[in-house]
């Protein structure tokens, strides 16, 4: 048995195998251990040891299924907001209240023109409306900015910056369809487990939700085939590897071929997501970069390629205060 003791601290001193391991897990966090080991040119025992060491260092925070909630019948909404006139105690009260709300899937701190970002998933517009109404009624005097939009799609890119000379232009898109797929309570329980640990085995899943392992395997395959599960990714503490999460909201001064823009952006090594929402912004690019200077270089590449950027609004995502990948009713 491997003992996880006397290991060197990683932080910014990760070696190539560590970065390669994170890269491969970001492409498919559910990859079998023997295949993962082969990808990083190591033995299964070494791959297992390194993965657990990255977890203990809290660099690799978790792995999760990439779930298309729209195929489960949920509608997505996003809220940007800023505090105004609130004491730190009142801000904490507001944050604590938001964390407890079942509609909220993601709550993150931000710096820039806003203080926080919310993502909500509800089965009806009325449910979301009632949540926003209650939020405003309770705390409107402490909120200066509130921007609300429909969250339509998100395009996931490979984390090519983790490994030099890597170029994976694949794109995983959620939200392409609103046709609700067949699922039941058992499927939701499986998704809940995989949303917290994409590497959970069929045996582990069966023990948690009291089904047969073969049932878990069959249902996972069914949800992969239907598109409810689009893939498997990871969450990284970017601060521990010397990176920051920046977002650029862009307006163009002429019509741009969206598919060409998306393909071009997928090839930029530090771009990781693109959001599609019903706002005045034409393009919402999410980047994991070392600093604002590296962020600006990416935007300049888009400027040079398409020669049509009219306006850019930036902010930086901070700590995630709540992070769930499936709405649990």
C-alpha cells in the first residue's frame, strides 16, 4: 500500500508529469487508471500516487461529470451583482442566505465591475422570478448593481496551457437542445454522485444509492448516449498553479461568423469556456491566465484575426463559495 507521507509541496513546482496528469483528467476525468498512466508515461501506481498527492495539496479540488441540465428540463439563469452600503457582517449574511437557496448552483466572488456571480437552475420561469423577487425584497438596499440574463449554452475547451505544444481543439457544448430526455430519481442520484466525484466506481455508486453495480454502469452509459452526461472534467485551485480566472465580455462592430470565432477561440491555449447568454454582449470568453497581461494578449489575437472588436468588459473570478453541477430538488 502506498503511504502518502514525506512528499514535497507542489504549489508552483509541479513537474511535467503532474501537469500532464491534470491535462488528461481535464479532458476525461473518468479515464481508467491504466489508460491515464499510459498517457503520462508512468505506472498505474505512480499515476494513482500523483493524483492523490495533488488532491492532498488541494491543487486538484474535485472531478465532476459535465451535465447538460437543459436535457433534464432545467432552465439556466445568471446574475451579476455588487454590494452597496453593506457592512462585512451584512455581506456575510447575504452570502450565507444565497448559499442556502436550492435554486443556486454556483456562487462565486468576483473583482471588477461586480462583486459576485450567481448561476441558477429552475424548472420554471416563475420559480426563478420568485427567487429574484425574494432576493430583492430582502436585500435591495445593499445591492447597487444587478444584471440578470438567460443562460443558454456553454462551450468547454481543453486546458491546453497545462502542457507545452498541446493542441486539442475539441469543444464540448451543453445547451444545444431543450428536448428533455427520459430519466428518473435513480438517474438523478447517480448524477449527484458523479457531479462530486467523476471517478466514482460502479461499486462505490451502488453502495451510496443502493443499486446493483451493473445497473449503475448501464444507466451511466445510457446518459452518456443521450447527452445528459457530455463528459468528465476537473476543478483546479488556479492560485496554486500560478493562474487566475478572467472573463472578457465582448461586443463586435460587425457580424462575425460565430462558428469560426468559436473554433478560433478553442485553439487559443488559455481559453477554457465560452458562455452564450441573452445579453447585449456578443461573446463571453472565460480564460485561465497568469495575469491581466496574458489575458490582453488573447484579446489582441481575436482583434487581429477578426478586426471588429468594439467594446470589452473584464472581471476576475475569485473564490467559489458554492459549486454544484446538478440542481437537487
